[in-house]
């Protein structure tokens, strides 16, 4: 668990970056990510040395040799700031080693293409090195929490509508889908890999014994978690997030997920968890034809739903965050994708979330769709839930509050047989698929929710006037008494 002292130290370093001219939070986190990787290389080398000493054999595939020992974290971390900075910036120094020689010895290496060292001053570099030196890297929970704390400082939406999904919303979706050790879990818009990290934590919690099996552990480390991201900075941040949470070989692919080049995401996943970008349109010519055959559109939120159907294996299930417009949009493309999910697949649930869920990043109203790929329909009833609270205030401050629908959502979703008895005036209810089809596949909850109006009985106007006159007389009398007191 991250301590208050460590948080305070991180905050100070963050402020130092800000005053040093690096104000973009993604750039700050990326620079810290490089340093975490450098420290990790040194620790991997130390483990190799200890193993060699124990077995009295030469070091297998050493990361460092006798010529570059000064580039190791344990060697330079206590040096003078100017010396450390020079070691990083010189030719064949620490950063060059990180991108070239050292990078061949760890899975993070494949994400270092185009990386640039941007810490401007020796003092700032020394501060960051000191802070990272205090992180207990042997403790997966602590180092994971530290990185999550860093990611929490991303205070504005990124390009193309990207913004960080709150951890409790991620966990709600994972708890609803319930991945297992046999699954291949994918996020085609991985970002900082929050859904993949959350899924790994869920698997560790629910399948602790199974993970001792060598085959299960091999699948967990090398094949279970898969993501796509075309932003080099985000893919490095996402990869480090997974590594610090104990996924040694994350399968993150540097690619535009919607393009024809994305051949690796065809009937590959058994679970998809995603919060695709909502903003902007794409060049239709750049989009994979297989996706366009499902939905003919330029809107990313619609194209990603078609991509997810393409990427799921038969029987695979998905939980996806979408903007409300997808639920009721009247364009041909909007109706086309809803019709596809309802008529040719199995739509199980629509959870409408309040607009404040993504504040302060964005105020857009969103929903979660949960569906299964069947290619042969299967939708009989659609379960709707009107989420009104998520445990936090719905303003920019997002302070913790007592009201929270999430436990109720998870409980009701896993007991859908009981939901058939509910009225449409309740928080959740079932809607037969025929009703949805009759309403042009509209999935907005307000289309089906019944509002119960409470009758209010008011006094007759003559009675109200008499009450006002009585109050007026009392007011005049009180004013007389006040004047008498002043005389």
C-alpha cells in the first residue's frame, strides 16, 4: 500500500517537473517510466548474478558487462546530480543503453522505439531517482499502487477523446464479466492498460491456487492479456503499468486497431473490456473493410463496436463503455450496429451511467453495453439499469460519498432471473427484445422506463390568500413591537 509519505514525495517531484518546464502529465509519467525500467534492468542483473553465484556458473545472458557497470541503477543512484545527468545524456550513456543494449534483456524493450529523454536539469533527475529508489519494487501491490497514483494525475482528456477510466468503473465491468484463467482478455484501445491491470488483479484474487500451475502461469504471463494502442507514449505507459502489476510479458501491439494492418485481432479474444475513444471521425479509406461491412461509418465509437465483434471468438463476451448517442442515434450507422448486436449476437445489459462519472476529464453521458458473440442471435430480454450514484460526488471534485449503486448492479446482473419480476418504474428492469425492435432498436433507458408521478394536493387559492393575509398581519404587529422597543 502506498503511504502518505511516499505520496508526498511523488507530489514534490511532480511539482518539480512542472516548475522545470514539463507540464504535460503524460510526458512526466513517461520519463518516470524510463527510470523505473532502468532500475528494473539492474534488479534483473542482480538476480542473474545471485543465481550464478549460487550455482557457481557464469551469468546467463547478462544485461550488463564489465564495460558498463557505471550505467547500473545501484551504481549511479547515490552519485552527485551533475554526474548522474551526464551519465544519462552522454553518447552510449544510460539512456542510449536503455534503448539499445539493455533493451534486449526485458520485454519492455520493444516499446522503446522513438523514446526521448526529457528531464532537463541534474537536480530534477536526482530528485526523481531518489523518489524511485524509495519504492519497494519487490512488493507488487506497492509499486502498482505508486504507478496508479501517478496515472491518477492525468487531469485532462488526451487527444482523440482519450481519458482515463476510473478504477471502480473498471472493476464493476470486470466483476460483471467475471474472467477466468482460461480467457484471453483484450482491450483494443488499451491506453494506460487499466482494464488489463484490473483483470489481472481479479484473476489473482479468484484463482490464486490455479496460478501455481506452470501452464496456467505461462498463459497468465504471456498470452492472457492483449491490447492495442497507436500512441507510442501511451503504449509505454501501459506496458510499464502491466509489468509493475506482475505481468512480465504484456502483449501490447503498437497499431491502429481499426486499420487493415490489425490482423492480430480476429476471433482472438474470449473477453473484451474497453472504453474506446468517442471523439472525432476517421478517414473511411483507412478502416478495415471487415469492420465497415458491419457498420458503414466514420464514427470511432461505432467502428470500435464492430471491431470488438470481429476480435471476439464465438461465445466471447464484452463489456464496453459507449457515449449515450450510440444508444439512441437515428442515423443508418447507429441503427445498423445496434441491430447487429441485438439480432445477430446476444445483448444482455445496458447500464446507463450519470454524466459526472468521468469528471473532471469529461462530462459526457455514458453507458455500459454487455453482450456475447453468437453470430446466431440469442437476445431475448435486455436488462436495463439506471445508475444514479457510483460512490463519488458527480462534480469536478469527485469526493467519496455513501450513495453507490455499483454493488447492487453487480448483484442484480448475476441474478437476472429475479429481474423479470421488476416493474419498469424500478432502478432496473427487463425489456423483451420485441419491444426494442418495435422502437427502432433504441436502447436509451428513458424509452422504456415508466415514471411514477406522485399526486400533490394543494390548498384552495382562497385558503392560501387567507394564510398570506394572516402572516402579513403578524408581520405588521411585530414591526410595531420593534419600533416601540426603539423609542
